[in-house]
C-alpha cells in the first residue's frame, strides 16, 4: 500500500519480526547488566568506604585495596560496555530503518550491480554466468549492440543454444533505413572526424550480419531456427541484453561516447516486476519484440 508520498509500506516478514524480538531482548539484557553493574559498583564503594572510615579493615588493609580495585575494574568495565552497547543499539534503532527502506527500494527495483562500461571484466563475467543459466530466452535490443562483437559472448550463447533445446535467441537492432539511427551515425562520425579519430560508419549493416553469422556458425545448422536477428523500424534509445532472469542495461550517451563500450551498465533481476525501473525495461523489450514480429510477418529481408 502506498501513501501520498509514494512510499511503499510492506508488512514485516516473520524473519523481520523475529529479529526485532531478539533485538529487544538483547537491549533489555544490556540495561539489566548496566543497572546491576552500577548497583554493585556503588555497593562495593560504600562498603569499603565505611570500613576505611571506621578504621577497621574488612579483610586486611592491603587486601581491601586490591579487592576494591579489582571489583571496581570489573563492574566499571561491565557498566561501560553495557552503556556502549545501549548507545550503539540506539544509533541503529534510529538509522537502520532508513537503511532497511533503502535496501527494500533496491530490491524492488531489481538493481544488482552497476558497471563502468562493457570493457569491465566483471560485467563480462556476469554476462557469461547469466548466459550459462539461461534456459528460455536471450533477448537483445539496441542500435547495434557492439558488445556482442565480443566473440566470447556470442560463442557462449551459441554453446547454450546447442545445450538447451528450448532456448531462443532474439536480437532486435536499429535499421539503417531509420532516420534516427542514421542521424546518430552522422553525429558520431562528425565528432570523430573533428577530433581526427577513425570511425566505422558501416556498423548499422555490419553488426547484425556479424552477430547472426557467428551464432549460426557455432550453434550449428540444427539450431538456426531458434536464432532471430531483426532490424526493427524504430530507433532504440536504450541497449538491453536479457538472459532469462538477468537483464543488462545501458543508456546511449552523447555522440562522443561509443554506445555500450563507454556507457555505464546496470545489472537487473528480471524477476522483480514491482519496481519502476524493472517494469519500464520489460515493457521496452516487449514493444520492440512485438515490432520485430511485425517486421518478420511483413517479410522484411533478414540482415
């Protein structure tokens, strides 16, 4: 249930209630230790002070001093430790609620990790792991998805196609006939030219063919029917790779940033459908998948 500020309120789970009970018991235990330590510390001080004032030692003058110092140290340490524990518990009581709310927010959004770019080894390792776990689908949406020019990833997908007979691979890429795709290419090319940098303007034609031919070659003839590489009519504004339960998402940057290789990537748990980010990306994939189906029904030539 959401309030007027849009905050999500969730009924605490059994585990959360159990932790709250244990925490309350521990806090009561700390208070008990503090009160007992304080009481015994005061009692010992009073007893020994009276004995000293009357001039009569309880055990012996030297022994009394040793006992007084030892008991003061023990009860003082116990009192100090209990007070520190109470202060720490109060700190956590005030701020752990906010931390839990933040953790719940990340959980609802399905955010698992953020990577600097497609060149980060940790991202490639996470993708390889997601590919090895995929059983139903591999879906890609983007202008060119140059990250798939990495042969290792395509080989892993091809191996998974051969091993998992229910797996389908659907890649939806921007078409060179789309004005938005062509405009992006011209902007990138102009920036590279102005900075005396090389630029491959053939990527709208080259990347779809490279992805399809590599997958078909290494997956084998028997698995070609489960490979679809379609050039869609619309211009994708977000790059996505979905491997069943995992999604890897990046935003296209300015013309001076190569798509994917210089974009920040997010890893999302596709099973979490309550968050705004996750539901948005899933709807995004659904739209372009439907458009790709329509393109194929119209008999558009495959790349």
